[in-house]
């Protein structure tokens, strides 16, 4: 299986970002972290990717996912996309 090309837009101290990072770590997935500014008005990079300024935002270049917001949606996506593959590869 090819290693996924994941990017996470993150703000240190954000509990929603922490939830996504825990899932990434649990699934042993490598990712590129983009730390966003604390001020929403300065978050132009994440806005360009997702159309909004909230974090976390996930980009999965392997599966053409461009700017998925909402931590619960991201966690469910990671589990569905990479959780089953990891179990299948191990067993």
C-alpha cells in the first residue's frame, strides 16, 4: 500500500485538532502539519484550501480530498479510509 499524502491544518491547543492528531497517530499515518495563525483573519492559506477559516482541515492528496473540515468528519474519514486497510494489511 502506498503511503498516503496527508496534510493537516492545525492550531496548537485546539481540542478538535488534537482529536484528529490522535486518530492519525493511532492509525500510524504520517502527515504534514501546517500551523495556522491564531487570528481567523490571517488564515488565508486554510481558507484557500477549504473555503473557511476554522481548523482542523485535512487534505488527502492520495484520494483527492481537498480541504475536509470538521474533526468528527475527518476522524470518521480516516477510520473508514485507512483503518480497514491497516487491519487488512496486518492480517
